[in-house]
C-alpha cells in the first residue's frame, strides 16, 4: 500500500473507476446477448412482434455501446466493431433463412 496521500487517493479513484467500467462493460455484454437471442428467435419464427423486439434491442445495444465509448469504457474502434458485428449477425440470419429482400432477388435474375 502506498504511503503518500496523493497515491492513496489515486488508488481509490482507480478502484472506483474499475468497478464502474466493469459494470458498464457487463451491461453492454448483456444487451448484446439479448439481441443475439432475439435475432435467433426472429429467424426461426418471423413475426411482426419479434421484428419489433429485434429492432428495439438493436437500438438499445447501439445506445449502450455509444455511451460506453463516450464514457471512455470502450475504445471507439471497439465500439464500432461491436455495432458492425450486430448488424452483420442480423443480415446473415435473414439471408440464411432464404428470405432475401425483393430488390436483391430481382437483381440476380436481370443480369444476363
């Protein structure tokens, strides 16, 4: 343990910040896991309610990630990577189930 008063204070501040960062990172991970589960459910059973839930959770996840970046808990590139991962996961699950958007399906048939 440090003997100097300012060093003792820095240790206390560092511990307080570590706990705050840990809590915020945990919240980000939790909302991301909820989002992945919602996307899986939506891919298995496409309903309007599940789609709204997925969109709501994506918005919530983006918000949590942006706030963590703003507070300095995550680096901005780390936050961007996490958001990109969420969007990519959603897009892949849509295409895997065979439900391409009409514009993409029509483009392939017109190219000759």
